[in-house]
């Protein structure tokens, strides 16, 4: 139960509200029915999130859970939270509604086309409404929020992604964070031949890889395969020396070119991690492998073409350097991409 301020402090009274009111934003009439007063809603314990909706003041309105619950409180009937927000609720926590440039994405909401007006939904506030067929069995309740089913969530997240790269990012995150089967997404897309974005879903499924450990790794891999047109690399495989001793795990490995690709996130900038990275790079260099490191700026949409050109040139140069040489290393863990 949630403690709220007493109406009469001198009387020492203390009222309680159900804990569900601390998540999301709630219509004023619901809060009034639960025992709150207008004076309390105007006080320091509550904040207005949008017209007619109030949220508990101690909550972070920008947190994914808060934003999703706020959207869920507006979903009634055949309306469900979808896209990245439903994926987050299913367990893909890397899809947090934060754009690469730091902006907050609207919370996607799906409703059947027959509902021209959805009570309580205001597109201009935080929501992006899509209208397409939504069957009853495609709506599941997660932590009190009506969400699209796992397969429908993956389908919508990929088809409404701004480009192929972000569609792959969405599928990769769902594959590693949930029990999603890629084959189910492919089957679902193939059965909806006239749906908008279907071809992007199928292409993203061809490029997706459940072994990828971060969204940035997904973006780098798509640049390598789609933009640069290079053969698919091994993902997060373990490299061992001639004695079979583990040397390092590579974000991406091109076996033919003896080339390791690494994405360095913000934590790689710390002095401790830089030292560990240098030691790791030296061990790989000692085996004849070349390590190429990339940062977030290399993955921005405006830089993807130049990054792809850099990758093509680097791989061509490496193929010439290692031609005819026998590797002093091998791959111990060889992750295989699977659609099962």
C-alpha cells in the first residue's frame, strides 16, 4: 500500500492507496474514486503527466516502466502497448525507448482500425498510435499492462523501425532477452503479405543473430553485412591459441581475414578497462589477428557509409596480409545462427 498525506494533519489520520497508483499515470476520476481529493492532486505528492492524468511525484516520468504504465492506463478494449514498450515488458530491457541521440521515443500503442477514436489517448503527449488488425489472442497482460503478444511485438517493432538497422537491433534484443523464436516471426510475416513493413521484417530476420550482446554490436554487424556487403562474421566467439588456451572472446570475428571487430562502449573509457583492453589486444596481435575498434560515433546514420567503406578497405588489406599463412589460433566456441 502507498502512504499518502492525511487530509487533516491535526487529527493524525493516515490514509493508504493501492501500490498500483505509484506506477504510471492515472485519470483524475480514478484517483478521486480511490479517496484522493483535488487539493491533494494539486499538492507536492502528485504531478500532472498530461491533461487529466496524474502520476506519483516520487516517480521518474522518463523511466521506461513509468512511461509504459502511463500508456497502459489509457489502453481500453482492443488497445495494447506495442513495439519497444511491449518488448521491454516481455523482458528485452535493451529496448528502453531511448534513441541513439538521447531522445525519448513515443510509446507505441496498437489498436484495431475500427476504433477511430480511443478514449484517453492523446497522440501529442507521449504515444504513437498504429491502426492495424489486432486479434484478442494477440493481447496479453504483463504487470497489469495490456501488451501485444511476443511474436506480434517482434513483428511490429521490426516493421515500424525507422530503417533496417534498427529493425535488426529490435529482433536481436528480443532474441537474447526473451523466448522468442525467429522462425515464428518469419512465419507471422509471411502470412501477412499486404501489411506495411513486412519486407523489412523478413530482411531483418535474415540478418538477426541471437548471440549479439548489445544494440551497438547489432548496428556494427549490420553495417558490416548490409552496408559493406561482407560475409557474416562469427559473433561473440571464443578464440584459443595452439595449446587450446582461451585468449579472448571477440564481438565479431572474420576468420578468413583474421580480423576482430570490437565495439567500445562508454565503460571502455575508464583507465582500468583501457588497460584490460590493451592487454587483450596485445594477446590477439601476438597470434596474428588484427583488432579494429569502433565507438558510438561510427554507428550514427550519417557515418554508416564511411564506416562501411573503412570496413571494406580493412578487410581487403587483411586478406592480402594473411594470404598463405597458417593461423596460430582457432575458435573454441563457434556460435551458430539459428532460426529455431
